[in-house]
């Protein structure tokens, strides 16, 4: 079995192509990586590596819950909770009658800020502080690489539900004032 990966970097003046192949033999796997670089002045192989691996990259990087740290489980749980919270806020937003610019609120509900993510295989944390994320959770994987699971503060959902609560309180207090006047 052979798996392949291809990356192309560069501009028109200098182009670097990196190819990675994975070969399965009866008792082991080999990862072969080489790169070529083409410029106006030269063209040739600039990298060549052969790395034996215990199993295929797909099996080595598969998503599993076994043997993970408390931080990894916490971020996974927070990502699921953040997604469910935003889904609840989204459904409330869709069901709210008389909401001005509803289409904009639907987008805002899905916005998250300040990301904390974990490489699911290594446990390495990454942070994104000055950014806006849509949706407010992250699950990514490069082909044949490890998963990254992240969570963001669901700021859009919080803002919408807070606004909706204030409007509900204002609506409920209006009939009381009318009844008191009679």
C-alpha cells in the first residue's frame, strides 16, 4: 500500500515541491520524503529522507480517547459544550419573532473569540487571543496528521442570549405597568 502527500511552495521565480510517500512492507512501514526546487538558475533535489515507522500514519494519528491528559479531555468537553451552547442560542435566535436583522444575529451567535487548542496526539497547547472564530470550536486534521481540538469563548451566543433576556424582561414589565395604571 502506498499513500502520498504533495506540497507546493513558492512564487513563479522559485518553486519548491515536496512529496511524501508511505510504503507498507510485510513487517514495517517506510515514510519517504523528498523535495525538488526549481529556480531560473537551477533545478534539483534539495531533500531526501527515509524514515521507518511502526505503523501507517493514518493509524498512528487516529483519534482515540485512550491515554489522554485531563487538559485534553477538558478541552474536548468544553468544545462540545461550546458547540451545544451555540446551537441552543442559534435555535433561540431563529425562533425569536420580531428580531431586527435576524440574519446578522444568526452569524453573530456562531462567533467565538480567544481560542485554546490542543494537539490531540502530543497534548501541546496553542492559543489564539486576538482572533474571531466561526464556528466557536475547532476540530481539524491535516491529511495523515494528528487532530487538533480547540474551544473558543462563545461570545456571540452569550451576547444574543443576554440581549434576548433583557428584551423578555422589558416585555414582561410593560403589561404590569399598564395594569397598575387601570
